[in-house]
């Protein structure tokens, strides 16, 4: 029995790690970008059990393979641990230019509206991004929505509805469909209370799952990266990207867009699945241009969704932040190729499926 368990754990860890190395849009390959923590756990268990349970070449093979798995997966996760150096400084520069931004995938089928309302009431963020919101969610959230002077909503019953709220001045905002007419995104120009302008991007592309490869997801993420690259304003990007921070696509997004990740050097800030504390991965993101410093960032408690909410308090102070923060990584030729390929392939996939939106983000 133990021998079978060791072999199964080792096979899952080795197969998942090997498939994660491949460049492909196939859902059954890209899904292995996600559970890197779980694969380390499986590999560690297999390694510990293999020594007393297995013998001969089988034990040697499992031990070596699991050490390689732990080493490789550990390298991918290392930046998102307190052992690494933070790339976003924690500092208050100018309180009138500090803002709080909240992002939460509510889970459309979760009808415990009161817990989400209570959480938003308690945190009282300046910007709210709610995902998977349908008509009943929009109706239930009316007391919250009515408190915010700027409201943008696309209620849908397909798990991709969106609500964005802001008490900060909004210069322009648009809900748009980047590639797929069934998955809205939001792009806006906001101002802090001190009058500093910045761009805000909210995303929720589709995840890799049976029948859904990642061309459209990667294309939407690539369009948002290009948008940030072209704008002259500071940028704050949030949402459930249905991708993890360490994937090839997210790293391309980060380099092309000139973003910094406040999780680097601080922790995973894992948000999904909410009911598996030890095996979660960071699916809900906050990226920022190097014009921001960080006050605080938290993953909040479970309020009935399969995701956990995230809130970040940041300060917009371009001159000081660019001194205090690390420089964003410079994109290379492969990043630019990946961006162009992802946008092209995402549009082609949407056209083949008959879901092409013909939309685009507003001018940066």
C-alpha cells in the first residue's frame, strides 16, 4: 500500500513538473502552472517515504527525481517568499495620494451576499472590483454600490460578470471586451485625492479547463500588458487573471507592462481554492508600475466564495517610488514575441469559436 502511494505521489509530481516546462496553450498542460506548492508537497512526501519503503534502483530513481522536482519548483516559488528581496518598497510618501483597492471573485453561485457586503463595509476601499457578478449579485449589492459615486457594471450569468466601483474621481472608464465577447474587462483613468492621475485595469479572463485552452486568456493578458507599456500614466492592474504569478504569461505581462509585484519578497498571498489552506495558489493579482509604494497588502478571510478577497493600500509618488523600488525587469525579444503571438492566437481562437468581440481597450 505504501509502495503504491509513493509511486503515485512521485508520478504526479514528476509528470506535473515536466508538463509545466512545455510551451503550449493546451489546458491539460497549462493547468500544471498552478499547483507548484502542491507538487512540492507531493514530492517531499514521496521523497521521505521512498527511503524506508523502496529499495534498489527504484528508490534511487524516485529520490533523485523528487529532489529535482523540489529544486525546480522551489526556484519558481522562491521570489514569492520572505527569503527574497521585495521589489516594491513599503513606505508612506504622501497620504493624499494613498489609495486602497479591493478585488474579489465572489463566486456567482455563492448567494451569501451579506458576508461580502459586511467585508466591504469593514474594509471601506476606495476602489472595488467584483468578479462573477450576475443580476442577483448586482441587486443584492445595491447598498454598497449606491455609496460609490462612480459605478461600472456588466452583470452576466456566465461566471464573468464584473462590477467596478470608485470613490476616487474618474476621468474616463470603459468596460470593454478585449478578445472574447463573453469576458469583460475594465480600463479607467482615476485620480487620487491629491489629484495624481493613474490608469486602472481590471481583468478576468477564462481559466484553462476541459474544452478551454489558454489562447484567449493569454491574449487578454498580453493586451493589458501592451496597454500598460503604451500609457504614460502610472498603472494599477488587478483581478482574477486565472493565471499564477510565476507562469510564463504572467511574467511576460509583468516585463512588457513594466510592472512590479508587491508579493515578491513578502509571500504567496494565495487566494484559491479558499477551502484548501495548505495547497492554495495566487490567482488574484495586484500589479503596479514602479510609481507606487506599498502601505499594506492582505488576503482577507473566506466569505463564501472559492476565492479569497485581496486588498492593497498603495501610495502614488512617482519620484520617490522610483528611487525606493527596484527597477522593473526589461522585456527581451522572447517577451515581445510571446506578447504578439498571444494576441494573434487569442483573436484567432475567438474567431474560430464565434466569440470574437472586436473590442479594444480605450486609448492609453
